């Protein structure tokens, strides 16, 4: 009986410790779809939304649209958006092409413009064969190190590249303007719930 109480106390304490102290951001280096070299060092100096998602998922595509709109008006001296896509470099490139293909058809379906976001691939080679109508994460390399749970997962980082908050999923019940305001508010440490 005492062993069970001790075990439960340790278990609860460890959950509280994890909840109040999110993991530090892992080191990485990649080339974004715009040709820009991106690494964990680029996360320092600005508040960063580091978004993890895969192309084609309804919630993620709506979230990407929010980020595109947010980026148009944000103060880039204070904020930045970096997207880790659970797709290959080739798939990201095809998604942003004008020619019709499996990936650009998704962009057309969701009525999205070519992306101006800094998007980095999570892998260089597909981990599974993609068939028409079978869209999902192609890989989860850096995403696994981040304990990625859903598409999208949003990591709010402060100027020191420390995780302030982690948010899973996409809220559809608000307007785009309300969601963008919420994204900015989530940088504040007092709003840290995870």
C-alpha cells in the first residue's frame, strides 16, 4: 500500500515537472524551401512560432493560411515563423508549383496561395509510398525529438529559443483574426499551460 502511494506521488510529480518545464529545443540544421539555411541558431533573437504539420491535413492547411496572413503584418524584427513539414523537400516544392500534381492539387483544393513561409522538410526521402488520396506524415525525424503529437503542433519560443508553450491542434471555432491575436498572446510566459 505504501509502495503504491510512493509510486503515485513520483508519477504525479514527474508529470507536473514536465508540464511546468517544457523540453529545450533540439539542435537541427536544414535548408528551407526558399533556399535559406535554417538551424536551431536561427531561433535566437526573435520570438518564434515553430509549427510542425504535414501537407494536406485540413486543420494544418487552415493553420498554414493563418500563418501566411500573420506573416504579412508581423514585426519581423521581433517575430518569426518557421514551419517543419513532415514531408520531403520535393513534396514541399511540388505543393508550391503551378503545374498540377498530387501535392499542388492539395493547395488548389484548400484555395491556398504559394507559401511565403520558411518551410523546412523533416526528411529528404519518403518513408512510405504515397498514393492518391493517401496523404499523411511522410517522416518524423526532428518531430519525434520534439514529441510531436498532432498536425499542427505549435511551439512558441522566446528570444533565447526556449519553449514557452506547446499547443496541439487547431481551433476552428474562432475567426482568423481572433486566432492570430491568440498566437501572439501565447508567447507570454504567464499564459504557459504546457
